[in-house]
C-alpha cells in the first residue's frame, strides 16, 4: 500500500529518544492536574493526525481531564512504541495500517482486510498484552483511492471503479513508480476490476505531481488518499471501491488501557461515531490548502457536534 502513515520499519533508538526531547506540549499542561487525571495525546507529522488528536484531546479537556499534546511527534516507529512505554496515552490510528505495523513488528503475515471491525478485533488481539486497546473504528477513512476529474466523472457517468471499464482502454493511469507491481494499485485494478489502461504514468502517491498531471491532462485517473484536502481543491471525484480492493483504514483511537476508563472510552467512541470522511476531507483542505490552524479546526468540529 502507499499509505502516508506507514514508513520503513527499524527506526533507531536515538529517534525513539526524541519522544521525550523534541516535541513539546502545544496544549500546555495545567498548573494543577485534574482529579480525573492527565491524558497525553500524540499525533503524526501531518495535518489530519493533528486535527484528530485535538478533537480527541479537546473533548477530554471539556470533560475536565488535563490534556497534554505531543503534536508532530514523529512517524509510527516513534509514536506506537511511545504508547507501549507509557510516554503517551493516546493517538489517532488507522485500523489497517496499525494492524499491519504490529504484524510486521511481531514477524507475522499481514492480516489487514477490507472490514474495519475485523481489523480492530485483530489489532486488539495483538495489543492486549501490551496494555493498549483500539476503540471503535470510525466511518471516517483515509486509505488508497482512485480519483478522476469531476468533468470526466460527469461525462462518463462514473460513480464507482467498476464504471471505469467502459473507458479504461483509452485512459492513462497515474501513480507512484511501483504501482504496476502492487496489489493495491494497477495490479489490483487489473485483477479485481478487469481494468486495462492504455498507459501508465509514474508520478507520486497522491501528491503534487499527481494533481499537476490531472491539471495538464497527462492522466485520466490517479491514486490519491481518500481524505486528502487536495481532492476537492483540484475538483476531483473519488470513485467508490465497490469491489473492496483496498484494506479498511478507518480512523480508530489507540489508547493505554490504564487510561481507557468507561467515561473516556464512551466519549472517544461517540466522537468516532460522528466523524465521517467528507468532514475529515474538508478539515484537511482547510489545514493544508487554506492554511488554517488544525487545533482551531478541531475546536470548531467539537463545538458543531456537541462535544
């Protein structure tokens, strides 16, 4: 997969040590801890993760917990071990990516599939002995997806990937250089959907090269991330993965069991129930394209949804 959240394994112990030295608490610890306790919430190095961390943290703060933030703490090789070690208490995870990460660390075959609840169940089986649990998966998802221009979607009546079969033979697919050999990219489009394109153009994984190629007309369909703010900013449409090619990478909070009392768990689960991909995409656009503060976007979402 080309998920922006999963990186090469084997980060050094020096990098892990940065957990306690490089990332201050942007929320600022209170002068006196709440009787309910302190929760340290971390995020990865991209806007979506920061927004989600501040949604979870802001809701907890509004319930009188003391909340410290570790924004942009690092990649998963730093953040997940920090959760295991108790250096942080909570981070917004992704059901398939986190399961694949834990599987790799444990030296077993990757088992993430297309059902988010099953991915979470497997994840909890791996994490229970580490004092960590994954809560309920949200309907909001950030995973590999394929997009076309709105004009092409309207002209060719494209809603789902299966619809592309009518035009694929005359189209150019865009994606990262390894896409033709990957089961979640061109290889999967061929084997699962029977889509055989006229050509392939090597670009990036849902980044600026891909968006530029759409604008220039160099590609007709391209790999993107489903909640990327650049989708709407570039007037693109994500096609429904109606045959379930992609693994289910729904948003899911990962939390230390020592912190996950009934109130905290119920609160975070109720937040996840109200998160959705369109809202997440809109917030990502506001952060990445319009340059709004992720913490402010989180606060607005909490207010609008009664948290």
